[in-house]
C-alpha cells in the first residue's frame, strides 16, 4: 500500500512538472524564423529595404547589377546618373564586324566592379518623370553622409568607372574627358562599333 502511494505521488509530481513545461512552451513568446534571419542579416551591416517610392533616399547594402547602368540596392532599382550603357539584349560589332552581346558584357563589368562589396548610393540630378531612383553609387563600407565620407565626390563613383572603362557613355558632359580617353584606348565598347545607347 505504501509503495502504491509512493508511485502515485511520483506520478502526480511528474504530471505537474509535465503540465508546467507544456504551459511554458505554449505561453513562451516566439520569433518568426524570417524575422530571426533578418535580424542576423542586419547585424552584419545590411540595411532594411528602402522605401521604393522615395527616389531621394540614400541607399546602402549589397548590390546586384541589373544592367550596365542600373543596380538593385535595398530592393530599389538605382539608375546611375548621367551615363548610359547598352541594353541587356543589345549587340555590338567587334573590330572585325562580328556581333557580340555588349549589353550582357556591360552588366558583367559593373558586377565585377562591385564584387562582393557593399554599395553606397546618393541621389543626384533632378527627379525623373517616372519617379525612378537616379544618382551616384560607390563601392563603400559605410552609407553616404551628405557630401562627406565615401560619397564626397564622383571621382570614385561606379558611374565614372563604367565610362572610364568604356562600358558606358557620358550623357551630359559630366564624364566627357573619360569617355574620350576610353575611346582613344579602344576600351570596352570602343574596341569595335556600337549604336550609342
């Protein structure tokens, strides 16, 4: 009789403990796995998505080349100000007159300039009629801060680098000397013939 009471007491205690553990698990606050992944990503220096409706916002974070003059940063397509590169499907001719995929090559060159680095962008120029983001972008470890820091001049911008390397053309005279230099060196697109974007 005494043994059965002891067994019963042990079972009651075990039941109470099990009920307490169950109640704790049910009541414990949970963080959604996507939110946990976002917190880890932002702790490593990425920025939350930018408001795509604000074409005057600074952008910072990992970037992907959409084409030779457009980046995807923080979920926003950022057009590189005052330059134009061939469209993705555009073909050019090499020195022997053979067609080649210059639009794809321009995108690949922009992606090579970025590599695995983050990009900082600041808006530049007048707002576009269609509300697209337009500005200067840089390979940088910190966001732009006005006209200081990694974005203090356009001399280190991806915009200028694309023109200097011959994979984009100047639209407004901002990089005319760099374009002339690329053409004289037959760099990038200038190695053959192309329809000006």
